[in-house]
């Protein structure tokens, strides 16, 4: 997927490495507080089973506290789908079966590109199931951890590209009077074309197994204080717990870890109840300071002090981005050679210090990043893997929103027909490799309007 190399200082890099070891300790918190998980990644039905003579189970996508999500083949329509089915022990509990069906009915009423769509509901051999669209890709949680493991951090524009879609999808859910109750990066799926959709692979089996005053349900890293206290919440305020979880998710996307840490789940829950969230800029000094009050409000202990809607939270985040854009320019370096990519990004950060420099290692990731961050200049290696440079240029030129972005092409094999084709596809400039980085910086400054040459 996307690979970002934001302009972090040495302090910012040390911060990234400092928080990386926290992942192992926090895995148990990410797992949630539902019923005990099923042993192993198997499920109630063996692979190869044809459910209701329609859906052939191919492999397990996720195991939750109450059942399993399978990848299945829709035999009638010849497409892949995700099939979510309760385990046998849970299917014996009428209240959980009812909650499972209510989830399917509620989500089926929401038709939105940023919500995983429900296709069908049924019962197979006494096991309730529903069928969802299958989004091939990775979760936002996996994307964050992979990026941090590389010693990098997600760029603000990339995070906003994800959060904007989740906010719009979650707003559609709230507008229908539905509360998601398990908003977290692990339930956000990144699919083709940088489409992000909200799902619930944790399975909601525990939602109704006991009165709210007796049962704590959710994922500790993202639990709102009122849920931890098991306090009664007015119907019109229930969605504010999703706002809190979304704030914690944004914090994690930006820093690689949640706002609160602890050696045990109880310590994390105690922090949610009483500790103020650390300023995000304490962990990411390269981020705009205006983000701090936005996240502090989203993570307010009192639900009524939070943003009243996802729409207003997104507006606040975009306002911060617009303010930052007044002084920052964005350059995207697309090069499949890690050494050359590093040399170019380092030279650009030194030569154009007021620019944000992003990096992608292949053509598809580059197109995803362009859609997410709208760079002001693209440096493109013509021989980049996975959608070559010519295809990237063609895709950019075919989209009215990206056609005007100047593209500086770098290549070891520049011939007359290729040059003509690049010009026809909208490339503004061409350089032969190997290149002097000073020449690249000068050309970049020219295209950004930094010189009068």
C-alpha cells in the first residue's frame, strides 16, 4: 500500500524508534474485551463447505470472540465475498443471535462507499451468518505498524486521507441512529484506489449478553470513559463514544501508538478515566501544533465536551491542514531503488526546507499517495515497479484533479519516442540517470516557483 517518508527531525526519528517496542505490550489491549476467542484460526465450519448452496468457504480472514469471518466464493455471481458466521456455542444464546441479526439489518440500511456493504443474511445448519463485500487489502492498523517498523511515520496528509473517509462513513452510520461501538484502526480496511471502509471484524457477540451496568465491552485502547464507568448514557449521546474512539485511532495513526499506555489493561483503562492525553506534537514535533487542541477535544473525558459529530471533527482537522498548507509544499519522490530514493529525499529536504517530502517505492503506491496528499510536484522514476512511469503519467493526466501536478521524470533509458510520449502525457521535465542531486533540487525549485530561472 502507501509508503510515506515524512520530514521528521532526528528527534522525530528517535521518537518513532522509542515507541516501536510498545507494540508487543499493547497487542493484548488491541484484542478487545469480548468473550474468550476461539482456539486457533479454524472456525465453526471446515474450509470447502458450501453455505446454503451459495457460498464456498475458501479461507479464514479473521477470528473473533463470537465467530469467524471467512473469505468465500459467491457461486451464483462468481465473486469473492466475506461471510461472517457465529460459532456453535454462541448460536445457542438467543440474545446474541438477535444482536447479530440486528447488526446485519442496521448495516444493510447504510449504503455508503466507506462502510462495508451487507449483501445477505441467512442460517446454515443452525448457524446465523451474513454476507459482506470483500475488500482486498490491509487494515489501517497493519499499515501503521508496517510503516513504523520501517522507521517511518505516516504523513499527516495520508492520515487525513484515511480519516476523512472514515468520518464520512461513520457519519452516515450515526445519521441512521446506529452506533458502531468498536471504532479502531483494525476495523478500517484500505482497498483498491485508496478506498477506506469501516468494518467490524471483532464480531459483536458480547453486545447484549448482559446489562450495560454489568458488562464492559470494547477494545481497551479506544474505550471512552463513560463506557468504562458503565454509566447510563442518553440515547442522543451514545455516538460520542465513537468520536472518542476515532480520536484515539487518529492519535495512533499519527504516532504509532495510542494516547495511553500501561503494563496491564487495567492501567490503560485508568488512564482513559483520569489522565489527560499527551500532546501529539510531543511525540511528533513535525506536526502542526494546532492538532493538539483538536485531538484533546475529541478525547475529552466528558462526552458533551467532544465534537458533536464526525463531520465537525473532520472540519476541524481539515482547517488545521489548510493552515499548514499555507507554508508547506509537498513533493512526492517515486523510485523503486531504496538508495536512490533516500538520496533524492534527503537532498530535497535540505535544498527545499519548507517542503514536505513523501516517498513511494512503486507506481501503485504513488497513485494512492497522490490521491491522498495532492503533492505540488512529483519526481518519477520511469522504471518504477508495479505500474510503470508511463502508466503513472497516463493516470495522472486522465484525472482533472491531478493533471496539473508537474511531473519531473528520471530515467536511465530515454529515447526519442519515449520522450515524445512523456510530453504527450503531460510530463513537464525529464532528466537522465544517473543525476546530480543538486540538479534535481534546482529543477524542483523551478517547478515549485522557488526561482526565476
